């Protein structure tokens, strides 16, 4: 789509969804065939200094049993993932300053060794300084996920309890300047947002020229100030998945767990609407149940690797198949940053 504007997206918001979905699915298949990239998600710390109004892990929620996995624990999960052919690991936490930069670097370097440098390391640990992002990149981190959550600056500062959209966008800019492959995105159906917000959210993804876009429905959590919010229907999120596929044809777009939580077939529906990535949660079951950003999260009783067996028929049911490829975003490869970054890392390691 050539330079889409507000009016174009508005039109897509009103178009017949079954046609839009088919169009997005076709564009996705043109770029990624029938492949669905798998990412092993490891929720390594649920401590968080932030107090986002929408999130079950917010600092003020005293009912959360907090945990922090140590480096050897995480490595043993990675090892299992590697043996199960996974080639991307996503390390996610709250904003936990106790997981300092040195410990993160040690973890990244050890994961690279454990996986014979065949796996990508994706971090999702919130806002850090540009200097820290630089150090993490140098240690071998490949990708970073940091959703902007909502493009409405007033809503953002309110829902994120004082943290501005400007600061969030600064972090994305900092990550870009460090040559990370960057994922961002937003929640759909936050209280206070309108159709115009959703359109602007989609446009911001395009403007930020993202490599990966993760979106999911906002699901009210009973232990947060937003507990009485109205749940938005899954169709709204699916429509936005399709729109984003058309806006950024070569981006990686996950069928997120929150979609599967809201609708038992939510992830399959997303894979038919333009999504091409799945992120099975391989955090040990004993910890996963304490990582509740929102309630009702799926696969809580499983150890994650069982989850993969369970995903296989689901993916086949929509005419796609699991790919154990490292799964770079074509959008990122085209930018030419990828080779430069890889060479720089090899040089660092050889010195
Ligand atoms: N519902 C859905 N998604 C949520 N997140 C946080 N809280 C919720 C919720 N209640 C999402 C945010 C965050 C990501 C890790 O989880 O978008 O960036
Ligand atoms: Fe912390 Fe992220 Fe939850 Fe905000 S959304 S409270 S930063 S874990």
C-alpha cells in the first residue's frame, strides 16, 4: 500500500472483514509462504517497578507472588528449547532493575554459547537507557520488543501512571540507533480509546517502520483499577492484524497469547488474517501462573514444550506449518542492518 493515510485506514476499518482478511492472508503468504515462526517465550522475572493501570503485574498489586529466575535456570530452559529445535528465545520481564545490565549480558552471552550461536535472543524488559541498550546489543542481543501500548499521548500517560508516550518512543528510537530488530505494537480496546485511536495506532506502526508488530486485545484484570472495563471483541483485534499486514507486508506479526485467551480459536484466526508468528510460553508451569498480565492466560498447566505438540495440529488446521527457522523479519533484512550487526558481533567475539 503506497503511503497510506488516515482516510485509507478508516476505510479498512469499515470494509467487509472477510475480504480484508483474505487480502491480508494472501500478502502474508506472498512474503512468508505457509511458514509460522516459533519463538520460545521465557518470563524470567515478574518484578516490576512500573504501575501501569491495565496490568496484573503492576507494582501496586500485592497479590502477585514475585519471582526472578537465575541465569542457570534460564539456560536450562533454553537448552530444552534448543533441543526441541527452537531458534529464537524471547526473554521477558517486568521493569526489574535488580536484573542489572551485567547479569543480562552474562545471560545473553551464555545463551549464544549454549545454542552454538544459532539462536536469536529477543529481549522484552522495558525502558532502559540508550547506553544500556548499546551494551546489550554488543553482548549479542538481536531483537527487542517494546509496545508503545497506545498512540494517544493523554491516555498513555494516564494508563502508564506518569510515563509519557514521548519517553516510550524515545526508547524505540534508541533501540533503532543500536541496530536492534524492533518489535512494538499496542493493545486493542483500552478504556478511553476510540476508533480514531486504533487508526492512529496502526499508522504509528507504519511510521515507526517496525520489523515486528505485536498487538492483542486488552483484557481487564480483576486486581487492577481497570477491573470494570468492558472487554472489546476479538474481531477488532483481528481486523487490526489484517490492516497492519497490509501496511507492513514484510513485518513479522505474532498471533498473540491474549488473542488465544479471549477466543479459543483466536490465534488460528489471527494466522488466517495476516499473522505469521507464534510464541509458545516455555516458562516452567510453576512460575507461569504468577505471570498474569491479564487473567485467564492459556497453557498455564503445561510446561510449554507440550504446548508445541498441541500447536502443531492447530497450525495445520489453517493450512500453515511450523518453521524452526530463526525467522528474521524480511523487513529487517531489507534494511541491511542485519549483516552489519552480525559481522560486528563476530568481530567482538573473535577479539
Ligand atoms: N490485557 C492485555 N494485554 C496486556 N498487557 C499488559 N496488561 C495487559 C492486559 N490487561 C500487555 C502490554 C505489555 C505486554 C507485555 O502485555 O501490551 O506491553
Ligand atoms: Fe510492568 Fe510491563 Fe506490566 Fe507495565 S505492562 S506494569 S511495565 S510488566
